[in-house]
């Protein structure tokens, strides 16, 4: 970190920390934050303070951003980077929040080359070097009560980490002590295994959305890693090991998960 940046960071932490009562009020209802140790929660508050200074929040569809909304997003967005650092979220600044699912219109080309205009309702979306867009309704649902493998904030920010290596392709920049080969083989095998099971109508451990492409596989896998780490570790130990090495942490399982 260069000197100016380091000074600014220290200045923000010292003079503009997130007030503790506000932090406590919002995060006491977030199982993903509460399952962390005291030390980790202190680090999360610090990272969230810096996150809130660096990022801008824009309400869309008539939504006014409240402290609850900003802290709910910041505190959970900082869980994946707890041991990676806030620089992992460099290169973009804006978070756009809609009250509910937002409509996206896209052109889809089918197997016959015919282009269809498709409209879909989304709960979250990450743009390369651009904003992260969310539905507050979906964030609230996933944040108040942890469902195994479902956490829209973790999902979209996992895409942001993935995009650090260029376009999202399920391969974020790995650490020097990690093997590119081990990562590719482990995630590829698991992705093909999931697709085979879905085609054969066999039950699958991971949510079927993970089969969409390698980028979605990494994002859904990250949701599992942070919402149900013990389950992932016992059912898919190799996948768990790769994610623990990448995120540089071994999360605890939140209480009362579905
Ligand atoms: Zn996604």
C-alpha cells in the first residue's frame, strides 16, 4: 500500500469510524456476521467503515438508502475479503439498490441463430468495472435468515473477485501458494459432475444455477462456502479446500440455517 493511501486509510479509521451503536444495531440481526469471532467482527467493522467511504450507494426505483441497507450490504460484502483486503474491490465504486427484483432486457440468440428479446427479474447483478446492482428485498431475505447456499450479497461480490482476472470465468487471481492446476481440475470436475447429475435427473448437492457456466459455479460455490461451510467440507472436501485456500479463511457455520 502506498504512503498516501495508507495515511487516508488510517485517517478514516481514526476520525470517521462507523459508530459502534449503529454497527451493533444492524449486524446483531445478521447471522453471517454474528457467527464470527470477536476479533473477526472487529475486523469486519473496520473493513465496512472503509467500504462505506470508498463506495457510493444509489437508490433506484424510488428507494431511499438507509443506514440499515448500507451496513447490511457493507458488512456482508466484506466477509469474503476478510483476509484478502479491501483492495480486492478496487476498480469500481457504485452499488445500485432497487426495492425489489429489477427487470433486465437482453437479446438471447437461440440454437437456430434467432435473436429473442428476453426480459427477466433479477435479485443481483455485477458489471465488469461497473456497479453491483441488488434488490433490497432479496438481500433482506438472505441476510435475516441464512439458507444453505443462498446469499445474494456473497454471490455478487464473488463475481467481483472473479472479474479481477479479466472477465468472470470462475478463476479469480489465485495466491502464489495455490496451484492453478489443482484449482482448475477440482472446480472443472465438480462442475461437469453437477451438469451430468442434472441431465440424468439425479439429486445434486449444489444449486442447479451453478451449472450455468464456470463463473456462476464459483459464485454459487462461494455462497455455500460462507453459508454452510461445515456441510461443504464434509460433502465436497476438495472444493472446500480450494475455497478455503483462496479466501484464506475457514468460516464458521451460522446458527439456525435452513
Ligand atoms: Zn451470478
